[in-house]
């Protein structure tokens, strides 16, 4: 459950940042014009107790209403997020589903997903305290949750990236958990296809 929440927050917060760094409003407006984002990630989790770092590698797909987070190493697994459910798939194909109905945490996450995809900055600010910085070729945003349930899981998200040719790229995301553990996601090879391939679409078919 907590893993579902952390990954969902990571993605839903990060989606608001694929644009020019002049303002958060321009960032969200640009996001609404990009139907799909694909790429690779490296996750680095730093444990507060002993400073140990744990790494994992994989790929992701962000579409208009669905997200795939596919870990390939060291252990394969998949997490699929939709407006109605969260589906976790283990290496053996076993699925764990959390229904979004009557779940306040999920409702808050879903609301954030809707706001960033529609470019609704007011809705994003309703859920997070937003500190946005942009200068020259760099930008950064810090999101602090207002909801006490989400705040019990994480303290804040920090996202940063670069600007090239007037377009922004998300280079990293760092999550500070309530336990003071840190999870850093470094992104590479981002692409923005208008349509997902046939193989990519099969990831969101559950029948």
C-alpha cells in the first residue's frame, strides 16, 4: 500500500514539469499538450539508518490517463496506475489490485493526476505547497503535501531538470519520506510519441 502511494505521488507530482520554467502555469499548460511520455529510470534509495544505497533500473510510460512503472533489475515487477485502480504485477505474473472506490488516499492521488494532465494549477496547489524556481537553463520545484495522510508518508518531493531549445527535460526527482529515507529517480532517453505502439498499449489491457 505505502509503495503504491509513494510511486503514484512521484509520478503525479513529476508530470507537472515538462515545459518552460518561466512559471508553474506555463509548465502545466505544456504538459496538457503532451499525450505520452516514455523513457528509462534509475532509482536510488538511501536508507537514513545506515546510509546504504539500493538501486533498481527500468522503463516507464506516462499516457493521458494511465502510467506504467516497469522495474527490470534487480527484480522484475510492474506497477500500473489508472484513474480507477492501482495494479502491481510480480515477476510470476501475480496481480495485486487496489480499487480506488471509497479510498481517500487514492481519491487524492487521482485528483492530482487529473489536475496535472489537464493543466489545472489551482487543483495542484490545492493538494501541495508549490515552490517553483527557474533560471537560465535549469528549473526546480518542491511539492509539500497539504493532506495529512499523504504527509504521513512523505515530507516533500523535489524535481529538477534542464532547458534546451526552449523545451524542458525532467532530469531527476528526489523524494524525502517521513522516515527520512530518500528515493532519487534519475531519468533518461525521454520521448514524447503522439501514439503508443501496439506493444506498449498491451501493458494496459487487464482482461
